[in-house]
């Protein structure tokens, strides 16, 4: 593991590391923000999953989250959104391949060799973080768009792994929208039962843990009706009796301006759960 960026930020440190991932079979970057409290004690961790076309840089440079992480004493860990490299399968479109891992383990070729983001985010990366940094095993997870999908599905698929979960503009029903259908067909094949194992709406039907969902959605989002469809999440939670706070924000779009406007509230929410 090599530190490739090191910057002072709100009395803490915003770092980026590079390491060789055994799970993904490639070199990966991840970002870690260590707030000032990390100098004297171990702290809980909030994992952030970014969306399509992003890497570890988008959140740490645009969301303004470090200020709130420093206030609450929470470490931020931000992985890349997919495996990377010349030998890693890719697609010319922005919504498949590198930058679009969808936080699942692919079963279809040529993707299966490297695209194992679920195992990376829930297994290899936290093991590395907990062995290398002053953190506890108290974890929360959040994300945006494709990363919001990842946060919700990974929390539902791994009960007990996270203390809290939230999402901004998540793809809540990937089996029913173009982004998810394209990715699932490529990564998982034509078997729609396999798709359901990575679809928040479907996972809620059999969830064994009632971890409250906090979801932020801008009503000016350009992808609201064709890709995100938050009303489906509201109905699914009502039918399953699953706790949901769905904040519909008039005027806000899909950008990091939206995330920056409400990330402080989300970090406060996670900090409370991580105590």
C-alpha cells in the first residue's frame, strides 16, 4: 500500500492510497479522510460509494464532507467505482465497464475476472482499513446514484455489517430502468432472479434487518423519472414495513451541488448511529 496524496484538511488529513487488490486482480486507489480525533483514538468509518464515471476523487473534492467528518469524528473511506487497468474489461459507454462496476460480483465473461466490487467493498477494503488505520469495526455506508444503489443493496445483503445506511439519488430499482438493465445483463446474464439479488426493491421483500433507510432525492434531477424512480422505494418500504426517510428536495438536480447541500445532515445521521 502506497500513499500517493497527503493534504491537510480541517485539522485532519485527506489522503489517497494505491494498493494491489487480490479480489479485483488490479491496482486500486482509495481515499481516506482522517479527522483530527484520529491522532488520539480509534474512530468509526463511513464508506462512500460514488456514481457512474466517478473515481475516488469526486466525493473528496466536491462534497465538502471533511468539515462534517471532522466535527463528528468520523473517518471517511472512498473507494473507486470499478476495477481499473489496461487488462481490465471495458466498454465504450459511460454506464458499463470501468467507472461503472455497480458494486456487485459479475458472473459473466469478460467481466467476471475483475468485476467483484461487492467482495472488495464489503471484504477486502474494510479488512485493509481496519488493519492499517486508527479505526474501529463500526461501519456506515452511503453513496450517490449507482453508489446509492450500492449502499442500499450492500447494507441489505450484509445484515449486521453496517450500523447505518443512506443514499443520494439512488438507482432503487435497477431491474426496471435502463442503467440497471444494461449493467445487469452484461454482468449477471439474462437470469432475472440473479438480478433481484442486487435490486433494492426486491431485497426489501425478504430483508432480515430493519436498518432505517435515509434517502435524499432532488426533484429537479434529470434522471428522476427514467432511471431513479424513488416512488418505487417508498411503496416497497411501506409494503415491507421497512423504516424509510425519503427527503424529496424541490429544485435540486443530480449533481454534487445537491450532495454538498445535505451531506452534513447525512454525516450527522451516521455519527449518531456509530456511537
